[in-house]
C-alpha cells in the first residue's frame, strides 16, 4: 500500500481521541484555557452531564479576531513565547485542545479584548459555520454542543449523564483547588451546584473535600532539598472505600501520577486496611527544571528528574505528620439516646399488678424488687420498696485524675474494653486493638535499629531475571540488606540470594525478587519486602497481644494507657480501626438533659 498524507480533519479527530476522551476532558481543557488567560472568575454551565452542552465563560484577557482564528488551528498557542518547553508554567502549551474539540462537536467561540468589540466564530465538527460580531463583556465564552454526535463509535462508549456529570464535577474541583485565588460557579441543568469565592488554599480544600476533614485532618507543610509539600490528609481512621477523594498537584497542576499515588499509599502502610483509602489534597512544588510535564497529551502525568527524592519527601513528610497525631482517632460518633422506659400496656389494666411484671417477661426470672400496684397503698409501700440493699456498691475513686490524655483507668467492661476517666471526659479503649499496635511498633523499632533476624541459606539461590530488573535490584541491594535480604549480582541476568528475613520463613525467592523489581520500577522503592515484613509482624503482633476477654488489673490497664500516649500511631490498630474513643463531658451532659 502507498503512503498518503492524512487530511487535516482526520488528523484533528485522531488528536481528539487522545485529548478528549469524555465531556470531563473537554471541560478540563476549557477551564485551563480560562485560567491561563488570567481569569478572576470562571462560570461553567453543563447540560446532561456535558453530553448535550458545555459552556465556560471567563473574564480573562480575551482574544482578537485574528487570534481566535489561530486558536482553532493545530499547534497554535500563546503559552510558549519561546521554545523552552521545560520552563512552561501554564496549564496548556500544546495548542491541540480547541481544534481537537471543534473536530468532534459544534463549537462556538466568543471573545472580546478590553477596549474592542466582541467577535464570534462557529464551527460544526471541524467545518466553518460562520462568524460575526458578538455582545459579551471582556473575556471569552466557549460553548460545546453535541459532543461526539457524528462520531458514534465514541458516543456509544460514553456513560450515563449522571456518571459523566460526576466526572465533570471532579475535574472542576481539581482545578478549583489548584487555583484557589479564582472564583468558580458551576450550574448543571439549570441548578447551581458550586459557588466558590477566592480563598486561601486550606479554606478552598475544606470547601471541596469531606466536611468533617477539618476535625479529622492533618495539615502538611515540609521542605527537603528544594522541594516543598503542603496540603491536608485524613487521619487513618477517617477513610473511604474508594480513592475518589485524593487530589494531587505538581506546581499547581492537577495530576494523576503513579509515583505520587504509590507514595501516598506507602505513607499509610500498616495504618489503614488494604481495601480502604485516605482522603488527601497534596500540593508539591518542584523547580521547573526538575519535572517534565510534556509526557501525555492530557497533561495529567509528569516525570521527575529525581523520583526517589520526591517519593521520600511524600512518604517521610506524611509519616512524620501522622506520627505527631498518633493518639488522635476519628471514630465516628454514635448517636446516643436516653433510655426508652416501657409504659404500661392497655391490655394489662391499670398497672403491672394486673399481669406478669415486665422484668419477668424480659428475663424469665422474678424481679428482685416487689411488683407494686399503682394506686392506693403505693405511698405506704415506698419506704420498704426503696430500702432494699443495692446489688453492688460504688467505690470512691482512689486515684485523682492527673493530666493524662487518656486519663486513669477505672475499670473494665466485658473483659474487652478499658474505661478511663480523663479531665475532659470518658475514654473507652479496645485493649486488644491497642496492645496489637504497641507490639507492632516495638517490633518495627527493633527492625529499624538493625536487629532484623535473617536466615542464611545453606545453598544460595540463583534467580534468573531480566537484565533491567537485575540492575534495579543491585541498586537497591543496600536497602534490602537492612531489611534482612542479602543479594548480589550473579552475571548479567541473574541474582544470588544469600539470606532472607527470618520472619518470612520458607519463601519463594524467585517470586519475591520479581515482585521487588516490579515495585522498584513502578514506585521507586522496594515496598514489596517491607509490606511482607510488616504483614508478618502484624500477624505476630495480633497473636501476641492481650486478647479480648482477659481480665486486667488496674495497674496493667494504666500501663497500657501510658504506653499508648507515647507510641506513634497508637490511635488506630494495625488494620486501621480506632483503638479508643472519647465521650466528652458535654456529650454526657446532653444524654442526661443537663444542657
């Protein structure tokens, strides 16, 4: 077959397949253009989740008539005044978005420069559909109708209007977080969804993320080697079943990068259950020469010159912040209610004496108190009724309440929960979950102190791998040695395993090294071995901890509380569940109607 040049309209449609995957992709490109035009206000209107209409209006610098025509041509942009693409600071720079969108929809572009008249250009799936004067305030307004109407192969793969609207809303939230100094409004099918005024980044994040994050969040602000990380993350016990509230930004650009996602996951390792996900909004500032944003047409992926430094900053910064909040827990408050007293049943006549007592019906045994008949004689029986000796006597507290975050142990409930009195309320501790965390932290401290037990192999294992995998493992051999895995290069495409961590027991060395090589390639570090060691340590800690049902002395309970107060991450167990909850004095007073 002979080679032919593709026509421009087909080139644009091919490009649209990379840039415009769904309505949310087109909306993202339009908002980014508005932000790059120095807009202070961005108004967004959607119909049917963006399937029928997408409209974005801004009050930015606007475009002249000539610039509007150029904007609809491929590879024409105002965002690269020079050829230094590695120094680009704008959201867009490829010059592909508008012509790509115009090739698969009916697009109307209206713009006005301050001090000049407005102009309008319309296209219909890449073909010119007319132009002329337009009345609008200074700025730009772009309307997209019938996205993919003439591309049925793409249209049929779009989801329902509700699902497409959810994706559009997520795109708006990400860009609104990236530029908290810009006001946003979002209308969907004539209903106002978002109204955001300019605010500081923490305030904007609080508006858009879970409303309880202000109580259950941890602020992040750390600097290392010219890199800075800011934002907010949730406590491990405040999590979600899906990772839909994780917002990551590099130099104010929303990204979905595997390295960053993996680093976030690594920071919560052994703090959260494997099927749960934290809430996070993280802003990473990197010198422009240290990051490449020209990786994918959608501009959601980046590449770092030193990925290990970035990963170390995220994992270390988040772990330190979580360690400082180790005793905090985000256990959900249970709605407490006063006791619902039973009232006499109409079928029983005037009172309980007309039939069996409620106590006997509920418990199967006679009540320890006499069953009075309501009516005459009741007052006469009162002294005898209430003179009955109580079943147990409350002893006075023998120890005053000192200033301890978790208070002083007062007793045990169901041989499982420690009840402690603090200065500001009542603390209930799950003794097994708390001790499980303490045992795991002791084991981890011993491992990090160089005391990892290792099993030297009588006959070293030779593991055949691809040469790039061998290179990665050889570079990480020192780190792996600190965790008890001793390896060395054995030719171009083989590794020699001399010792393995004793805690792993009998293990498949070939599978372990293959997993480690893949982990290093994807995330920049040997997490697989750490995960395996942590999993073994967590299992040992679970079986070696104080079990539910064991009676503890007051001294043992207090010792457990004091150790929890000085142990990192003691607010949650190894599976991400809370280890303690607190009922404040005000909550107790509400239960009894005292406030």
